C-alpha cells in the first residue's frame, strides 16, 4: 500500500473526530478514503463491475446513510419494513446486475471485499460456507462507527428502507 494512502487511513479517525463538518460530510470523507483504498486493492479481489452476488445478502445501512442516498439521488422511496428475509433478495438498487447508486452506495458495500481470485466463492450457494480473509481498515471502521453513534442512527437492511 502506498505510504500516503496508509497514512490517510491511520489519521482518518482523528480527522473525523476533530472536524466541525456535518455528519453527512464526515460520511463522505470516509467514503472517499474507502474508494481510494479499494482502488489500490482492486487488482487483488474478484469484485468487478457486473458481479452482484453480495447484492443478494444482507446490506446493512444506517439511517444516516439512507438520508445521504435520498439526498444524493432524489429517490424518495417508501420504506418496506415488512421485509424480514434478506438472503437471496436483491438490493432495491440493483439494476441489471449493476448498482444504480454506485457513487452513493453504503459503507458496507464499499468495504466488502474478500481476498481470493474467483468470484464463484461469492455465489449464494457458497457464500458463508467457507471463511476467506477480508480486507479491513480499522481506523475507517472506527470512524464509521463513531459517526453512526454520533448521529443516533439505527442500522437496518437496505431493503427495509427502500423498495425496488
């Protein structure tokens, strides 16, 4: 990992904690850093455009992120609180195996990358049956938890807050 990128990850929590920006702006800072981190790691993971296996498992989202998605996309979709089974159900923003809100996707989607070379392990019949190393950035995760708590957000599955 390039030293500058590693240093940004090392410092993100203190920057977020000490910032006077709004919580949504802090969330954007986290998203930008995650995108930069994964643009470097992209060559080591099987996740590529059009692969949507992970869009059929639980997609955890905070109410703050739901607000961000609504604000960025102008999509005012009615909540679907009756949904209780998420595994196998496509994300409401999945369109022809592509994320229709990719630029505004939630934290969990930005950080979900496993280290193996074949996307077949992500298929619904295999996912969760085997353990693979996943990339985690501790200061980014700590920053995300910090703003979720600071915002008083609850966590939901994205299917509970948005409909297809």
